[in-house]
C-alpha cells in the first residue's frame, strides 16, 4: 500500500462520515439555536429545556435519514471490498 492510497482512503472515509453526520448535526444545531433564542426572549434558564428538544430532533432525524445513511455506508463498503485486490497488489 502506498502513502497516496492510505491518504485517499482516509479522505474518503472522512468525507463519508461528514456526509452522514451533516444533516443530523445541522438539525441539532438549528434546534439548539431556536431553543436558545426562545430562552433568551422568555428569560427561562432551564438546562433541561435545551437538551430535550435536541435529543428528540436528533432521534427523529436518525429515523428519517436512516435508510439514506445505510445506503451511503453500504456503497462505501462495497467500493472498499471490490478494490481489495487493487489495495493489496
């Protein structure tokens, strides 16, 4: 295995991770921002108010994006497995 191949595989793995986690983290960030704005306008400083909506949105986004996430991961692993002879040779 050459150094270029290792760097390429690492870059593809990181890109896949970012692609998978992006929508979930984005929705969690947006929910946290909306809850923070709500807390600032109403002056409610309850800590659980910040966590519960984010947990619910993240779980719902995993349910919604789950099939797509699975498809992206399966495609990535299929490419890895199909190229094993090239990686070893």
